[in-house]
């Protein structure tokens, strides 16, 4: 989740409500992979349960935690990959984008 403080303050009740909802979702992703895989199948089209489970185990489970903290190395890699795929320069770093304190 990203918030531009020129539009919304981080302590705004609406922002805090979305943060709570995201943390609940992250708890499900981390602690209940069967539920997560079932939901992933609804938007991954014709993938089999085994394919979706493999995707979860490789790309989702290891990288999402419920503590709200970002792994800056993973973030840097993701920013670089997306910028490369889009053919644009990465104009910010993971440390500038992700909040690393609770």
C-alpha cells in the first residue's frame, strides 16, 4: 500500500483502516496458504491447483509477512524488474518507497 502524504496523512482514519485490512489479508496469505491458493485460482484463469500452489510457494509465501515490513532487497529487485519491463528508468529506490519502521 502506498500513501501520498500530500493528499492523505498517514494517521488518517481511512488510511489506518486500509492498513488494518491489508494486515489481516497478509495474515491469511502467510498463515493459511490453502485459502490463499483457493482465492488465487479465481483470478489465475485456467491454472490447475498444483500450478497455483507452485506460484504461491515461489512468488508469494516467501515474500509476504504480516508485520508490515518490507524487505528492501526484494523491493529493489522488484522495482528494477518492473522498470526494465516497462523500458523506463527506476527513479526511486526501495528505501525511498517502502516504509521500514512500524
